[in-house]
């Protein structure tokens, strides 16, 4: 964009169309060939389209402001954006997260919107990329009649990133609680992490989950740092033992008092959102289904997500391979 030139008198678009303004007018160059596209008359942005006889731009404007002059703060959707917000239930309880992604505003004035849902139940859902036209204030009202695992979605997104609306039986919310005491400041120190696997049964009868590797009362040290200290993880494996002419296999890795994080639990904390995420592994063995030979171990990875609310943390641990979704608590 070239330096603005102030003119008091008649202004004519270089293409063909001309108009007379009796006010102070600043011209901003748009199309590099026809020269004119946007005018600011007494500080009021006005978009002027070149004539159709401009063979290069074909009568379209390529720069300047919005005719509404509403982009004083927030985004004008000229760039792709991403925002993660909460999904809450009827009583305001944490139900999951929604990541809202918007594309760059197109020449036709449309903005693409996509929403990725990650629910506390372990279910995921996606409101497919769809284009919407922002209103005069730049606010986008996005609607989907049906989203799998969610239902109908209607969301309002402002240029400043404020989100409201409904997603099935849930609501979008920017509010969160990350307090652990009366004044709302999360208490850092020692806490315990536990997973409730319920009455889960392995899909294969030949393998049984090693209960020691399901995280129960795992000590974690929380701090102001992003990553929480969950302790060191041992190497769990079967070791061949020979004694008095006999050979057998022992499961080792549970006898080191300095390495008691048997599941290899890892956690990260987002203090801004009051959420935590991470992963762990559970082991399964076929020792109970074989008579001889070396038993085999299988490892299954779980992903963890949740939030801090009041005096506890709640969330969910999910594993695709096991089709398992287990509740998580931090006390």
C-alpha cells in the first residue's frame, strides 16, 4: 500500500466511474493496475469498486477497510484462527473441550468454521468445515443441524473470540474453575492420581491386565511448571531365571522403591484454562493362559484429559485399541 494522498475536491476512480466529494478524502491504492479501490472520507472507511472496464481486476476491490468500519479490535477474519473453549452441562459441570478453527475470510466475504469436540466421556465429534458470512459487527453465527455424538450445534463467535451457544444438550462456555482452596488459587504440592477401570474386561481371554500398572493413588507433585512430576517409571519385563536345574520366568520392575510410576504416567497442566492432559500405559500378560515358555506382555496407551475444579481434578482416560474409557480423579 502506497502513502495516502489527501485531496480536497473531485475524486475520480482511474477505471471509469467517478464521483464528487466535498469532504477531505484519503485515497488508498488497491489494484496495482487501475490504482483505486478504497477511500477514507472524513475518517469514515468506504469501499469503492473500480469500473468493470479495468481488464486486470475486473471491477473487484483488493484493499481498504470495511464499509461498516467495525474492525476496531479483535480479528477481521483476515487470518486463520484457533480457539479452545469449554463444553458444560446443564448445571455448568465440565463436559469436554471444543476447538474452534476459522479460515481466512474469502473474497466473497465468507469465513469457514470447524469445531472439534473432545468430550469427558471419551467420545469425539466434529462439526465439519462450513462457511458463514459475518454480520455487520463481524460476529459469526454458525449452525449445524446434526453432528454425530453431539446433536444440533448453534454457536456465536465474536471478533474478540467470545463464544456462546449450544452443542446438543451442552453449552459453550469460556468460564472455568481452577481453584483448589477458598481464594481460588490452585494449591501446588503433592496430590494423588487415580483411574477407575470399573469392571472392564479384556477383549482377548488370553491376556489379563496387570492391575499394578493401572494408575491408583500415584503420587504427583504439582507446581507452577507446565509439566507435573509423576515419578520415574521402571522397566517392566519377564526375566528368565535358572536355579537347581529348573527354568522359569519372573516379572520384574516392581521392586524398585525409587521407580514406582509403573504406568509411566505423564501429565501437563494448563494454568490458563485449568485443564490437564497426558498419557499412561497399562500392561497385559498371557502368563495365565500358557503352560510353558516365556510369557508375553502387551502395552496399551491411554490418553488423559480433564480439568481442575474445586478441590479435585476430574477427567477421562481413553484407549482406542481396548475401546476403554475410564474415569480419572486427582485428589
